[in-house]
């Protein structure tokens, strides 16, 4: 591929381990061989040369830590993280909080999408999601199968945003992407009757253009989402639901919001302005980050 004949810059739109698919700026798309652990991500802006493929500086890089402590990079140059929820299967406790913290730490706007609006219980889940997370991002109620609420989503992305939908298997991520981007035609999985959980359908991350504008990354489903590159001291600034409490400074600048006197977060819990369950989730995540930091220091 000569630089005088074809574009040498483009965007990674799929990753297959030892090769990536690149959509070049001249609108051609073709595979490019890479090393298995090359570090290229879907969404990367890249430059091709005879020496290989080079990723250009990126922003909005979403990463997660799994339950074994391993770090997984998901996609780059993201504007929005859409966390997809459903009444069946329910997301694990703390999944949404971890995802929002990870998004905020990466400079990505979080939003919540309650899918399966045709189920009667979805209205209650939508109300609860608004109560818990309405202060930290947009909340949509949609029905992928019947098209409820999808116009609002399409309008949101039409402004040129690039986003990624995440959620545990079975919440309808693939159905939702199919509904707003019909050309994708992703396989849709069913819930397991005995476990109530979904099966993983998507096996590799892929980037898709939406007909009305904007882009979406489709990713494999996963059931855990530990934040990366955030310290215990910074957690409270990113934790959803703490925003109103932190408008009133705590007595101590280094307050961890565990049990310190004069803590504005604990005052909100005592007054009922902040649910005890939200604070308990924060404490659990704080303990996890403390353990990770101690392990990194070797003690």
C-alpha cells in the first residue's frame, strides 16, 4: 500500500487477535496483521507503514479489571459508556457503580439504558435507576424488540458521539444494537432457564456506524467490571450518588467517608438523603481498591 496511492491512516473497527480490521480514511477497509499482544484497540486511530501498524495517541480509553485482577482494555476514543440493564437477568450488585466509576476516571460520559420496556417490572427498575443514578448521567427506558424509546437514543448518538454498550449477558445488548443499527445483524442469545443468565454471543469487539450518525462499539458480555487507574483517595469523587453530599466539604480533607467525624457523606446516610446500600457498595469498592494498592506496593 503506497502512501501516494492509498490512505495510510484509519480507524480499527475490529480485533481478531493476530489481525485487526482497519477502515482507512479513503473508506477502504481491510485486515492488517498485528502481533497477538500488540495493544491495538477497537476505536484506535492508526497509521500504516511497511514497518507495521502504529496506534496514534488516544483519549477515552475504557479498561476494566476482572475478578482475578487482570486488566482488559475494551475500546478507545470513546465519548459515551452506555450501561445496559434489564429486570431479567439482574446485574450483579455494584456492577453499575463500577462501570460509572471506570467511565468517569477515563473521561467518558456514563449513561444508563434500561432495556426490555415491554416487561411490567421494567418501569420500577427505570424509576429506581433514576433515583440512584439520575444525578450522574442520562437514563433511558427502551424496548429493543418493539422500538420503544429508541428515537431518543438515535438522536443522542446522531450528534457524532462514539459510544460502547456494556452489560451482563442476557440484558439485550445485541438486540439493542441490532435495533438502532440494522445492518449489523448480530446473533441474539437466550436466557438460560436454570440460571436466569444470558450466554455470551459477541466474541470480539467491533465498531459500527449508525445510520443517523454516531458510532457504537459492540463488545463481549461480562459479569464483572472493576475500575482501573483510580486510587482509593479519588474514588468518592467518581462514585455515583455522592455528588450532592460532597457539595458540603467534610471536616478532614483526606476523609475516606468510612467513619470519620464531620463526614458529609455519612451525614447524608444518617439523614436518609443517601441510601445505606449505596454507601455499603462504596465501602466494598473502596476495600477492593485498598487491597489492589497494597498489593502493588508489596505489603
